[in-house]
């Protein structure tokens, strides 16, 4: 097996998880650079990594550059992706800056792996909430084209970053101790013991940016702009792992049993759907944290709409929703001899 010169750009929650995933999946690394705004040393699971300041020259000789990305603001890829590509690297960007660029593939390897073949040096990682949904949708779309999607998400604070994780911790501890709850900083309102239907800014349609990402990204990944997608995204007081309640309508009826079998055989999907089980009748974010798969349960027919089907989808948003998907894209490039 060939080995590759790899760079990870960013050392926030996603950047650290990329380092963890590269090691756990035994990615064939010849050399590894860790780049960020400033030089320092970090520890990840007891391993020490020397972080160098990110400059164009640092991409000399790099073959795969994984950009951790920063949601809600311009990521490092805006400044450095072109410089990395000029020096021969394939950039895989977890940020949102290039996802809807028609020249940039938006890839989930279990769903649209062939799209890596037309990259021009840069491949985008979709938004975390979109990734887990389309992994569950694709095997059902293969049975019958999906015409409509209504999805409500229940998204963990880790999707916002470490500041939000600390905020939930501090508010929860203060409540338990009977103390005054600290004022919110990461969110517009208190997140502890609360739900906020507000992720990102609101646009002219009344949808948030997070909701609209699910619309346009789903269209691009499934190559079907005609799907009617209606999302509501909600931040919930969960530390890690996004959950989604998904309702779809298809061109022909799909039975719950047919959907169950398709999902069981789908790559990257784990079905947990046994309502008689005492311990795990369905998946929860606590159970799937730290895992790479997308979990599906509560699969059921709509008793009032012949072509309607509902199910529950859960995944680790930092792993499958970000770091793991990026590494899987690099693995797909290797399988196709494109690195």
C-alpha cells in the first residue's frame, strides 16, 4: 500500500477528531503536518502533535489536505485551499465555503462516491445534519425516488464547538447547585434544559441557514433538485450526537419491512429497530457518540399517506458528520487510484 503526505488544517473539535480518525482507521500516512493559526503543541488521546503556523509554503509536498473548517465564518480553505492545490494537494474541506460551488463535488462516500471523479483539486464535506440524513435516504431512494422530505433535527452543542460545550456544562452545574445560571454566550438563549429552533441566521424565507443547507445540499448530493425538502433544525441540550426525525414520500409505496431490509444492507448504516428490546429498542445520541456509522430506527409507515414513511436517524456529528466523512473521501480517492 502506498503512503501519503497528509496535512490537517485546524485544531478545534473537528481538527482533533480528524487526527483521531486518521489513527483509528489506519490511514496510510507517510508524513503528517498539523497546521493552525499559530504554532503550539497539542495532545490528543495521549499523542503529542506539533502544530505549525499555516502558510502556503507548508503545503509543499502535501498530497491530502484535510481542512477542519469553521461553520458560520470564512474557513482557512478560503485563504489556503488554492495554495495547497497549486502545490499538488487534494483539498477536502469540511467548511461551508465551497459546498454549493458547481465546480466542487459535495460528497458522502456511501451515497455519491462517483462524484469524486470530477474534482478539480477540491472536494467539499457536506453539513453534518445533511450527511447523516442522506446516508439513510440513499438506500430508500434506490427503491423508489423520493419526492418529499420533512425533517426535524435535534442537534448537539458540539456542533457549535468547545465554547458551546462549556456553556452547557456551566449552566447545568449552576442549575444543579442552585446557583444563578450563567448568561448565554454561544447561543441567543439558555441552552441547558431548553430547545432552540434557531441554528444559523434567518433568511428571507423564514428558514435558518442550517435549514436551507439541508435543502440545497440534499439536492446536490442526490442529483435531484425536484425533491421537496422541509427542514426544521433545533439545538438541544445534548453534548454530542445529532438526531433527526425524518418523514419521506416516495413515487411508489415502500413497506416498513422493505425499508428495513434495504437499510440493513446499506453501507455505513446500522439499524436499531426492535421495540420489544429492553435495552436498545432504538438509537440515541448517547449510544452512538464515538461511532462512525449512521444509526436508523423507528421505521414505520404513515397510516394516512400510502407513500409515506417515517424513521429516526442518529449519528455522531463530529465523526460521521465531519471528520470521518472527510477521511472516507480520502480513502475513496485512494481506492480509485486518484492520489
